[in-house]
């Protein structure tokens, strides 16, 4: 459940981000890179290890939920479709 909490916290940060107050002054000769200015604390959260662990944990949670509900994956689908086309030359 720790992973789910961390994922929810990350989601909340991205959806409802609050500005960071930075008390820093720099004198530069060139324009700063836009991306550098947009970096935030949430970037520290999204590491390859966190992504891998989150993937494993959410898959395990999904399997547990299906098992407890006594249903198969196909029963969770609400829409779908298929088609078959014959290509003639």
C-alpha cells in the first residue's frame, strides 16, 4: 500500500501543484533554460526504481482485486471490438 500512497501523492502533486518559493538571486549572462526553471521536487520521486516498483505493486494489487471479486480480466472490459478485412489485389 505504500506504493499506492506514493503514486497518489505524485498524482496530487502533478494535478494540484503548488509553486515553490525560492529565495535565490543569480546574475547570469545568458537566458536560463526553461526546463531548468520548471524542475520541481516531484522529479526526485520518479526514478527508474520507483517506476519498476510501482508497476509490480499495481499489477499485484490488480490481480488480488480480481481474485477477491472472483472475476476474470475479460469481465472488467466495458467496451471493445474487432474487425476483419479481406484485401484483394
